[in-house]
C-alpha cells in the first residue's frame, strides 16, 4: 500500500511495526517451549501474527485502513511502548532460555519460577518506561543499562535447582 485509498496521498504511516510482530512471535515460541519442554509443529502457529494485515493511517485525511506491510527501514521500528517493553525484556527472556537449556534440573519449581520472574521483570520495565519521560536521554540510557543488568541478574540469581549446587556455583565451577 503506497497511497491512501481515500485521498491518494503518499503520506501514509504504518501503525505497528514488523519488529513488534516478530518479537511477539519469538516470545510466543519461547513461552510454548518453556511450558511444554519441546518444539513441535504446533508452535509454528505463532507466526500467524506476521501475516495479519497491518493498520495504516493517512497523515493528510486521518483515515485508517488495512493494507499490506510497508517493509522498509523506517517501518521496522515505530518506537511504541510495546516495542520498547519487548526490547527491554529480551535479555531477560534470552537468559531464562539459556538457563533452561543448560540447567534443566529444576523440577516443579520451574512452574512457579517462570511466571514470577517474568512478572517481576515486566513490572520493573513498565515502571522504568512510565518514569522515563521525566529524565534526560543520558540519564535514561544509564537507568536503562542498570535495569537490564538487574533483570538479567534477577533471572540468574533466582533460577531454581532441584538438587545439588546452586546455579552460581555451577556457573563458576564450569569456568575453572
């Protein structure tokens, strides 16, 4: 869709980005893996979000309409709060995935760990995004880096092990 269907204007903007839909699909695949422990062809249904038509809005006449995605560098990142949230949560999700793959002996504690750590990290990120409007760009960057370090550290420190050594002892004993 290159022009508005009503006024034929070329000033059409996509309301959601390809980036956000791709991250939502990746999160859904990882959540499917977290709770089932395997990847089957049923997990591929999460990629449906990539083919659903996109909403567009015309800057001239403010008409909204549905169309094909406009895939170019400007539409990959819209910068909405959802996309910032997903990007900030990505290191924590990848850390949890690496921990689950490398340290699978969690027993039933994983059932409580995954939702609890996801909720705590999400809450910290939402508070940061809500408060980020009050600070300068430099201070926001510093707080963002500190937040990412805290969420990853929280994911590692609270990771359960059913028996034997804790996760930190196992990590440091593998290095030496």
